[in-house]
């Protein structure tokens, strides 16, 4: 897991920065592995997309728990509006899935657009979220940032 060693700064995000996107994962700083996390994905065109990411095993664990507790019709179904399921835990696996969604344009179908969170950087793609998929930035590797971005948290907090 990515750690920055700074706790209590008020910034709840672990950030993955790639040329095609910036992903901010809302993580507990004491978590060693992640199998269920909310993420915000910022695109170069200024749009922001929300995802809830689960592993296959985490979905099974939740269904089993709900069967025992009687929640969600005794665990008879599972859904989330912005759901993304990945085969293995960890920020790296989740970033790989996000990369694919961004580069093939599916982020606009899978994610939920965060109105009011969009950044004013639409000049890069003319404001079209799908334009990122056809840009040359989708072929580059990730730059993992093992710190939390205070500037991003402040922007989110202040709207």
C-alpha cells in the first residue's frame, strides 16, 4: 500500500498520478490492503468521476455477511451505481482497471460524474471526456505518489 507517513493532516486520499488521470483513493491510513474503496478520478479535460471499487472476494464476503445478518434481502443481491469490480486487492490493481476505463472511454459509463468537482482544464480535450481515450497519454506508465495531496483535499473541502 502507498503510505506517506503523514497522519492527521485532514487529507484522506492516497493519490495515483498518470498522464491520463489522477485517481484519489479514500483510504484508512492503517489499511495494509484494500478490497473496497471509494475513488475520485480526475481527467485532463477537467471532469471528475466517482467509483466504488471492490474485489471479487470482497463482494462474496459482503454477500455472505448480509446473508447472516438479513441485510439486503438476506444477501440475495449486490449493486452500486458506480461499481467497479477488480480481480485482486490493492491500489496498483485498481489503478490498472481505472487506466483501462479511461483509455477505452468506459469511465463515462462506469463512473458517476461529480458535478461541482470538475476542474477548469478542458482546453486539453475540448471538454469531451471520451477524447482522453484517443489521446497519446493513454500509453504511458503510472507514477505512484506515495503521499497524500493536501491541495486536492482542500479543493474538495472548499468546493
